[in-house]
């Protein structure tokens, strides 16, 4: 089909969709076999969201879908694509938590101590750790139509 292409970009869109599987299937329908989907979205399993809970910087209507990485992988598979690469390259998790430190739940002893006592270089290293292990709340994936 000449209307199908090699690449579909879906940057910071999926988090606004209340029909995510339908949206991903539509994206896949615009791809030729082997075509690539480049996707970025906010993830609900990021450190800032899990730590701040109801104080996290999540805006209604803008963030109606906050998938886990595992959930997003499953949806992509259900839409007829396979994940080639994923990362959580976010840079704001520690900053968001630091800006809301006064609202941290009492149970967050470790994070309270980290935010209060660590120097900026150590906080930067902690953010890089979150990126490396998939715990930042900004997710990025590349998928191929199978």
C-alpha cells in the first residue's frame, strides 16, 4: 500500500490517549512491514511519580495514560510490533522530587535524606542511575512492525 511508510513518530502523544491499543494499532497500520515506530511518553513507574504520588507533576487531560515499561512493551506487541530498543532518558525526576521535598511522605526516608544531604553532583549521578536502570518517568521506545 503506497500510503504506508517507513517511520511513524509518536512523541509525547500516547500519554494523552484514552484508547492506547487502538492508537498503537493505527500507528502500525501506517507502517510497512519492517517500518519503525519512534515513541516517547511519560511512564507511571518513574521514581518521581512513585515517590511523590498525588503530588507528582501529572496534569489531567495531558496525562491520562501512564504506562509501566512492561505494560507499554505488551501494548506494542499487541499492536503487531516488536520493541527493538527502549530507555528512560528523563532528566527531571530528581528535580521534581526536590522541588516537592516538603510534601514527601514520611515513609520516604531514603529519598528525604538523599534530597536533603546530597550535593548537586551526587543528585546528578542519582538521576543518571535512574536513567540507566529504567526508573525515570520519561520513556522512549523504538518498535518495528512485524
